[in-house]
C-alpha cells in the first residue's frame, strides 16, 4: 500500500522548534494539487517504485519520476533585489520587523523522511507544476515514498487551511508550541488534525466476494463496501450497517484485516473481512445471495469469483490489497483459510 515504505524511515513527530534550512524540501498545495518537479529519465529505485495492482511486477522502474523542490529553489525564484532582502532578513532585525521579510515564517514543519526535513509553504508559487494526487498516481512510476509524503502533506495542508480562525470565538489561531495543534490565544480552544475513521468490508460468500462501483464519481475503479463510522458505534458495527445500507446483505464474523491512512481525504481506513449471515439473508432463484443495491451510492454491486476480480492498476490502496488477498486465497476468517 502507499504507506508501505520498505527501508525508508518516516518520522511524523511534531517539532515546533525546527527551523527550515535552504537544503530542506517544501510542499506547496493549490486546492487538491501539489507542486512537483518532473525528473525525466531518472531511474527510480525498484524498492521505491510503484507496484502493479497484482503486487508482483514493477511498473517500469526506470520510467519518469518526480521530486519536490528545495527551499533554496523557492528563494532563488525571486528577483535579485528581493532575494537579497530575503537572504539578509535574519541579520537585519530592524528591517525584518518593519518589512516582515523573514522567509522562515512562510514554512511550517511537516515531517521527515530518512532524516530529510519537509516543510509546508503556505504560498502558491509560479514555477513547477501543480498536479493532483490522482494525476501523480497515474502519470509517474515513483518514487512511491514521495507519493506517500504528498498524500500525508495534503492532510496537514487541509488542517492548517481550515483552522486559521477559532471556531468558537473567531479569533485568529496560532500554532501550538508543544504539539501539532492550533490554539486560540483568546479562549484557549485547541484544534487537532481531523482524522475521519471509515471501514472497508470484503464480504465473502463461498468462493465469491461482493464487489461494487460507486455512483456519481469520476473514478470507475472496482471497490468494496465502505463507509464512515457514525457517532456511538464501533468499527465492526459500522461494517455491518454499511453492508446492509449499500447492498442489503447481512454479515457476521467480522474480522479485522489492516488499516491505512488516506490523507487526501483526511481518512483512516479500517479493513475487515466478513461472511454472509445465511440465516438472515434472502437468496435468488439461482442460489446466490440477494443484493438490494443502494442506487444513490452504487452503480454496481455483484458477486465475483477469484478469476473475475478486477484489480486496480497499482498497489496504493487498502481496497486493492484486500481484493488481491481474496483473489489469491490468502485471507482467513476465524482460523479457516478461504478456499
């Protein structure tokens, strides 16, 4: 999955005292797009390349990759006169206070990868290329680790963008100096990054899995039953409820599989496998479990055998890994291997 970084070391602890250096990298976002630099012809290490959906073969590890810009590249993009002001701002404190030209104030520490720090730039720049995360997934062969940083960086971009003012009293918020949070200097209300828990459910009946396609979405990728956890319910209860709401199929023996952070939507995805509760279900005349599809949510809901399961084109998502796990007969429900 997108968060499986192999030998890379990702550190997400918050260090408010960290100051950006010119050799550090920055992420800049515009809407749902991130600033990238194309690296044509640069070989992507096979261990950091995007895998095909079947999880076996590498997709052109020597193909085009991308990278992020260094802070020094941002500084050098200004006209010479402005660059000199930026460069000398720290040593000329009087002018710095008067003109507000401390370039470090434009950056917020995000995280590090393999000891290299990454910062969020609050401004939109006029160089490079802004691409959506979907475009990055589709166009590039890696590095996969940087795709994960873009995904996670967007989560934090959403947080800082949506918490500029206090939701209680309207005062301009300030970054907390102890933890990753925004604090109101007036009423002291504290806001943390939003993480919305959701479930993905692989519903199994004999040698088939229930696959869906969403209605009214640009993406037509195959999916599984999924939905957000509501107030006052457990993840397992959410899985049972979503199965009934989307497909009308009662389930039992709900078993946790894996989780995945999905920063582009501020989600934490929890994957489960479950069996059909045959005592509560209805069957068609051909003997299949009857599906009552929610037409507003789904354009399709069908039972598919292993051979019929269509995998996504890459190994990013928890949904795809769960479908591949079923396709290869690798999952177990309460000690019994499927198939």
